[in-house]
């Protein structure tokens, strides 16, 4: 078992002076997608340094670069080893970090670029999906105290054998939050192509509004339910180590959205709903008239889990006589064909019967908000709003701060807009029953 994450800190400023604040700033691929964009990032970083702040910058590869490297690998070898893939794709972030350091030098800002391994990010040896185990911050802190901007290649570290490892999807976000936790930064700022977290996708609902703040718990739910602003792993990290996390735009100034451990002062008019997430990337499968015997759920889902296919929502209905059950669940649309084959070839014969139906034209729409804990009637209001729009609900799933429904895909955008309005999330509206 991998050891628990821990950090080795260096706290004393050997000049005896404290900077105004320490920021860890992460810039994604679109934010550093060209030489012009890298220069613009350097200007932004310089403004923070000019105000007296200490800055650590974590960068992704330039937009499209990682895919280019993966394509090169596929032209050489259909099945490259994970170790060599890590060696290859980690270079994308290294290019960006060195170019950004050069851009800062051009602005007369002292800066040094480093790989993940050079700044002491130690990981396990799970190539392409490594987990951070510890971060040794002495060298970073020394550079910061000497007035340097530290530029770090995101998405990577080294294992105990010195091999380069990568952290998997969203790894640069994770690098940024982990460094902020290790350095006890005042804030970790994630710069993206949006100016914060919105109540829902503005492309679907023009009345969506940016949230000034949201809890880690709510952000985790939104991220898991389809919101792509932040990777789940980075949000989990921020919550675990109590890192103030802010989402900002690289392209325009603004306050962004602050993600906090919990609302410090919940107002009397605390919003019921913070956001609406939705996705059409799932598919539904139903086994009808399956013999209702002990362990039927395990017999259905076990062979699917054995192939590392993730199950989302589950509904089981037992016939009045108790002899048969209908078992419905959802999977990622990309796993639909394989899951259907497993059910047809393995599960139904093992159960001694059952009729299989599938539907790839579904969508999941979810309400998220910590206010649900103290307010009854959210589910009934949601169902009433959907009924008024003649939208049929196929499945329902709930948690303490979330309600999700499965509906027809063609009605997804209508459902989002209707719920957004009904729960007072539209611009210039006030929430309430």
C-alpha cells in the first residue's frame, strides 16, 4: 500500500522578511497555447511579483502538444510501454515551463523552470496514472525567498527509482493544488478559458451566472456529474488539505470563483441550489424478467466490474409476486457496446434468462447544493417542473446534496433551462420556493 501523502516544509525566510502572499498559479493548455499567450502569462505573473507576492507557476503543455506526442508514439509502436510514454509526454510541460521562464527573463523577472522531479514531487511507480506521495519544498522555498518566480512543469514527478512519472488526466491541476498544500500557499489559482464556475453551462442557458464562491463538496459533485471546469482529483486534494482554490480566466481580469472547504457564514437565505450539471455521455441498460434470486445484483454487475467498466445510476424493481426483477443501470456511452456484450454472453446465460434492452439516447441532469440539507421539497419541485415541461423521468438518484434524473437526451437543454429558472438561478433572480 502506498504511504500517506506528507510534505517536508521549509518555513524560515532567511532574509527575515515575509512576502505579502504566496500564490500558486496554474495555467492550462489553452492559456499557454502560443508564444503570444505565454508572453501574456508572463505579464500577468510579473504584476503579482511587482505587488510583492511570491509566485509559483505550474504549467500544462501547449494546447494540442500532448496529443501530438501521443500520435508520434502510435506511429512508432502500437503498444508503447507506460514508462516510455511518461518519458515522452512529460516533455510537453517542460517545453512550456522553460519558454515561460524565458518570457519572464525578458521582462526582467528572476525565474527558474523545473521539472516535477527537480522540485521534489515524489510519486509511486504507477506510470501514466501515478499518485503523489510527498513533496520536498526546501529548494522551492529557497528560490522564493531569493525573489525568484518558480516555474514548474505540471502533470509529472519521479518515483523512488528516479523514473519520470505522469499523474494522469488533469495532472497539472493536481500538481498545482499539491504544491499549494505543501507550501501552505495563501491561494491556489487555476487559470482556464472560463472566468469561473457557473450555475450551469452558459452555452446551454444564457441566463447562467458566475458563482462568487462554492464549497468543495458542491464542486466535487458538479465535477463528477459533468462539469469540466476542474478535475475531480484536484478538488479532492484541495478539500483534504484545506487549500483555498480559485478558478480564474487567463484572458480577462476578474474575481473568478473561490472554492472553499465550507461556507463560513451561511446566510438565512442560503441558496437551495448552487448549480445544475448535465451530461449526455451515458447510456442505459435494462435486464427485464430476470429471476429474483439472492445475489442477483452481484451476478449482473460483477462481470462488468471485472472489466473496469464503471457503473453510475442503478434502479431495481421487483415484480409483485417477487419471482422476477427488472434491473436498470447506466454506464459511459463509450462502454455501452462492451457492457451489452457481457450481459448477453455471460450474465443472461448465468442467470438462466432475461430480456436485454439498451438506450444510448439519454441524458443525466443533476441539481447540486448544500442548501438541500436544510430544505425539504427540492425533489418534488424538480419533478413538478419537469412534468410541466412534459419531460418524462426514467431514473432518479439522490445524495445529501444532489438529485440526478435520467431523461431523454433530446429534452436535456429544455430541462436545464426550466430548472435553472425555477430554482432562481437565472441572472437578476432570487432563489426561493
